[in-house]
C-alpha cells in the first residue's frame, strides 16, 4: 500500500429526525454551531489540514441544499465534490454512488460526529494491519447509547447493540475509518448499513481493526448534544501551534529530504493536538507521503513575508503556548510582537520539541 491517502469521504445524508423541526430545511451536518459556522465546516477544516485534498460529500436527505452550498468549493488545498443518492441507500450503500470515484484506500467519517484525532495516525494503523477496515475507537463513560465495540489487541471481535438498560463505560465506534475500496464487494442488497451489514462480515473474516484514541468526541444527533456542540466546539479549535522555518525541517543540500528527527518531531506535536505550520517551501509529494506513512502531517505551509500575520488571521492559536523555531528576522520579530516564543535550532528537533512541549504545558 504505497502513497498517502488523499481522499476523504463524509456521509452527509441523514435526516436527523431526533432533532425535530430544525432539520426540515437543512441537512443535519449543515446545522450552524455557535453562530453561522456549519458543523460540517469543522469536519472539512480538520480533514483538509491533515492533507486530504479530494473530499467527497455523500448527500441524501436535502441533498440539493448540500450540493448548492459545497459542490466545487475549495477549502485550503482541497476540492469538495458532492454526490447524491436519490433514494435512501444506507451508510454502506451510499458508497455505491461514488463507486467509480473511490481511490483504493480512503478516509471515511460520519457527517454528524466530530472526533478530534490524528487522522494520519489512523491511516498508519491501517497500513500496518493491512485490514479492509480500520476504525477509530473511543472509550466513553456511558456506551449504552452508542453500542459497544469488543476488540483484542487491535482486532475487532464483535459489535454489541445499543442497550440503554446496561449503562456504563465502554469502547465505541468513533465514526472515522480508513477503508479499502474492496469494502464495496460486501454491499449487496440495498439499502445496506456499514455498521449492521458490512462490519459483521469483516469481523467474521478477521478483516477489521481498531485503534483507540482519546481526543474530543461529540455527535450532534440529540438536542442536548447539539447544545453541547454550541458550547464546546469553537473552543476545541483553539490550540497551541508550532511554527517552523522550512529549512529547519527540510534539508536542501542533497536534494529535498526531511532533516534527521523532523518527522518524529512533527508526529509528537500532531499526537498532542498542536497545529504545525511551516514557513517557506512546501515539502514535495514524495516527502508528504513519507510524512503520512509515519502518521504525521503539517497543517499548512505559508510563504513569507507576513506569514505570521496570515497564521494568526487563519487559525485560533494559543499564543502564549506557541513557538517559532528559527526563521527570517521579520518573522521572528512578528512572532515576538504577537507574544509567540521564538527558539533557535541549537539541538536536535525531537529534543527541542520535547522541551518546548513540556514548557508550554
């Protein structure tokens, strides 16, 4: 399985009947959160900053509204395409609409849930296992509403149905997957559910793996969880940032390649949830593939001058917990004026990042 996954598929066709009248004129994933920003935009921003540049939105209910708002739209370096089912096909059946478009491996997520994880780390787990489906799992205090996932050393062995009579902690399906295109071979009768029809077959074949993550998780399927989203989601975007002059990460002396320790440093920051920005030349496709294979990503590359101003305009960063490593004199001065710490690269990147993370809390 060579090359980084570039395609992300978001299921955006549900009716949201439990939310009542508010979804009569707008698809559930497009419900505004804490103002005018649609919930779906939070997902799109997350997918794009992880480096997925081909985003498919699979619409159903009120698909014409979704299509009018998003088809052909760009976010960062990603292009969005909307594909619509004209009858309810189920969460697996919806993939048949995109059958001729799907890449050999693709990221997939539910359009009504937000799971703040390192998506490239999930992709790395998929590469390592070679499984047809690799799921992002989450431990929650009460799994009764979701249904439980049973796993043994990463191998998913069973899915247990929702059971309100037996509340308590458990591991659930976080609604984010890396799938092989061959999963479509198991979509036989329509409508077809990924969770109820396809995943049990993969369990019996030993072809479904899971990796547990502890990032922020929220689905907006109930009025109370939608209200929770209004309160919490805007603050989830606010996080520390690591800014690197490109030459601190990329060695140009013998062709373009990652400097020793650069990938490990980026991955450590990704796993902590920090934004990672580079200022200067962007890594080429081969370097990006190598980064993704290690479960890491750079959120965005900015060109000088005024890179610091652009970053501050585009992203809600915690300035007092952020840092700039090396850079042009004007970038260093701009960072200092913004309250961002500046550091010279006077030790190995992993040791420097480790020290800065510890200091920033």
